């Protein structure tokens, strides 16, 4: 399989690259040169946002291309249009954010739920609209040869958003830790390596159309996640559980200041109540949360403890002084 990855050097792209190489595929990565690609790939350079930035892709043929772009849909439109006649299939790593709110939960064929508006010709727009515009750009160029991977929360090694790395580093510092309840709050996420494995399997199987890609509801709980962080770090940390009402009353911002955490309610249901029966029927396998946490901690230690941070995303986590006052 000849695979072209648009990006391919960070987080999702890196996991896809490593999985494809392990399968013996011929991998080309097209990137700006900011980060070093994995050994064994062919590297092409260009800035997709610059005039003439796709010149390195003017020639060449591939069996498939994978794009993880999360910015202006017009960028996806330009690359998909350029490649449509020389690439067999197109995978666009999209997001469950493309569903209109409130998102229906627990229903079969969730992929048929109403979607936000979007356009392949849009410039910079909010995240949900940008991902929907990217989907439409790929569908316009590739039609039934397009696979839309609507990912939920993605974690694991190489994470450059900071959610699981923040919890691991916070708990590694030890001492009392603000733990937002309820303890049995069900979480739903996907290890980046499981996403990569399913995506490449789906390419080999010739799958197309949209798939919600995240673990089944209740794959882990907030307590299981944080307790695994305590276990793998070996820290002298004490999880001090607080009721969601108390956390909210203190002015803590869910999701951003306390990653993963959304208090029970409509937003939590939308984020952590996705029906993923279609992906499961198509072979999705999700590793235990203990493995994801342990491997992410091992990766963090290997790179010196500080995870990379995407410049287009705000840093997450609760300020230590603020946490101390809340405890």
C-alpha cells in the first residue's frame, strides 16, 4: 500500500505513520518541516496555507491519502482537488463536533444525526464548521472513495493537546489532588494507536462514508483514569473527590481547567454518550485505559516530562495556587 500522509509528524499523524510502516507500507509524509518525521518515510515539504505550497504534490500516485487538517476547509479542498485523479482513496480525520447540538445519544446509526453547516470554500471558521467543511471538500473530490473518521476525544502517546499529560504530571507532583466527581463518571475516548489501527484496517477493507470513532460509552470512569495515573507515576498523591456542584460553584471551568471532566448533564451526554456500534461492527478494538495511561507516562518520561503543545490550542490545567485554595 502506498500511503500519503498530509502531516504525519505529530500525534494522530505520527501514530498513523508508525502503524503503516509496521505493516510494511510505503509511506510518504507531506509536511512543513517543523518536526522530524519517523525513520523510513519519504518526506515532501510544503506549507499548505501558502501560495504554491502544494507544489511538492504536483506529481506522484498513491493508493490512499490521510488528512488530519483542522483549520480552514479551503486548504482541504485544494489538496483533495489536486490529488483526486492520482490517489485511490481519501481518509479525512474529522470530529464528532460536526454534529449539531444537542447531539442525539444512544441511537443506532448515530452517523445519520443532523450536522452543523459548513462549506469547503470557507476560510478560518470555528472548529465544528471547519471539520464539516473539510468533510464536504473531501466528498466533493473523492465521493464514494472518501472515508470520514469522526473521532471523539483522542489520547495516548504523542498527545499535543495536553489533557492526559497534565493529569499525569499533576499527580506525579504528589500531595492532595482535586478530583472532580462523581467518581463513576463515565468517559469515552480513543487511544490514538487504536484510531490509527482501525483507520488503516478500514482502508484495506475499502470502507467509505462516516464512522464515529471512540470507545464504547463507559470504557472507563473518572476514578479509573485518575487512579491509573497514581499507580503508574508511583506518586504519593491523594485524590480528594469533590461533588460536581462544589467544583462548579468554585468557578472551575470544566474540560479546560480539569481535562476530561464534564459535569453530568447535556454536554456530558453529548461528549460521552456516543453510539459507536457502526465502528465496533467494522472492527474497532479499544485497549484498556491502564495501557493507555502507562504508555503515555512512559512516553512523557522518555521526552523529559514536558509534552508538546499545539500552538493553535490553549494550554489546559488548573493553576496550582488556585487548586490549593479549592482544596
